[in-house]
C-alpha cells in the first residue's frame, strides 16, 4: 500500500521504517518543528526522506499550499502522529482510505492533549493507545481500527508509558494497514457507539506540576510520576531552594498527625518519606536542584523537623 506520513515524534519515524519493512511504499512526509521534549525532529525526518527517496514538507498546517505541493505524490492512505494542528476534511479526502492517527489515550474517554499524564493523575489503571480514522476538523473522534492497553499503577513513571507508546505505535500502524488492505471497511469499534462520554484533555504546563503536599499521598505520587521525563518534573520548595523530582513511590503508613510536607522518615537507602494529606507517605530518593545537579534527598534532609514547601 502506498502511504503518506504526517506528524512528528520518534514513534512516527519508527512507524515509517516499520511500514516500509512490511512492504508498504512511502509517498511523502509532512512534518513540523518538534516539541522541546522530543528526541528527534525535522532534520531526522528529512534524512529519512532522503534515504527512502520521498519528499519531506515542513508545515505546521496542512493547508492549500501543502495540498498543492503534494499533488503528484499520491497515496492510498496516510498515517499521522502528533501533528500540531487539526486536519481538515479536504485533506483527509485526498486519501482513498483516509488518515489513520495514533493517539495515546483510551478512546473515546481520553481525547486531546497530555492524555497519558491526565490518565495517571486521575488514577486510571490502564493507558490506552488507539489507531483511529481521523474525522475532518475534529479531535480524536473517528472509528478505532486497532488498540493496545498498558496496565499502570500509582508508582508507574510516565517515562515507562512513553517508552511503551514508542514501541507499540509502529506495530499498531503495521497491523492497521495489513487489516485495511484485506478489508477496507474494517472497524474494531465506533466511538459513538460505546456509550462512553468523551473527556477533553487540555495541555499541561510546568507550573501545573507544583506539588501540593496537602493532597492524599497517592495523588501526590501520581502527579510526580506523571510529570517526569520527558517532561521537566514536579517541583517543591526546601531550604530556600526549588527542587524538582522525577519519580516517587507511594508507601503505606500507620495513621499519623503531621502538617503536609513534614519529613516523616529518612530511610537507610537515603530515600525520604514525606507526610501528605494522609493515606500513606510519598517516598522520594533523588532530587534535582536549580543548577541541574542530582542529589540523593536523604543527604540534604537532616531531620524529621524539616518540612517541604
């Protein structure tokens, strides 16, 4: 099958290579400037295009000018991931089988931005990854063609989720194109028929990751783990400085009385248990200071009389 690729992210790069290895032919790539947390960007798509003999177009909007540039490079279907703007019906209709989008959210419940982080913060027990048909001018609302689920818990870091997505997206695209080549009308399920109300997720900013120690410990831990690499990390004040933390663990505790942010234990491995709004402790081992230096937190905290802000 002849396909086009639209979007950004290392998972799309790997998907292009996987689809070509599966016998499909790349027609062209439309990409845009990478997000700060991405490991690969425009230059990597350009290099891949040169290697595969396919043109690469750089545009944050797939508009009339891009449509004009891609004429003569026809494709039966397109695959998309993390393109920065919504794609119109006019563009989708260019492809006989439409455009397939890989979305890191359990559709139809999680639509929009930062769905993995929101699902973790909300205490979900699994992360969805769906390949669905795009609907012009809409966000993540088309029929789902193939899907994978990752079980998660309170201590799951978002780096583990993102690594899973990067590994799974190429497999799902290959599976979807193989399925549609055999049966162009195939649908795993129609979102509109599930009865599940959509939850529109909006982008998160670094300031959203400030830790509120007055929340239940599991909620604090989920926020920390949802804010780590590839993102900047959650942050708190201590001893007149701002520290970031990439990962935490929830640990059980007896009932306690403490002002939230109180240091409860300094453990033998120099991890630190912090009292929160109840229901356990938040355990932190490594922190990063304003200069970017990584330290074991137990070497900085000297007493259970210390308190975090």
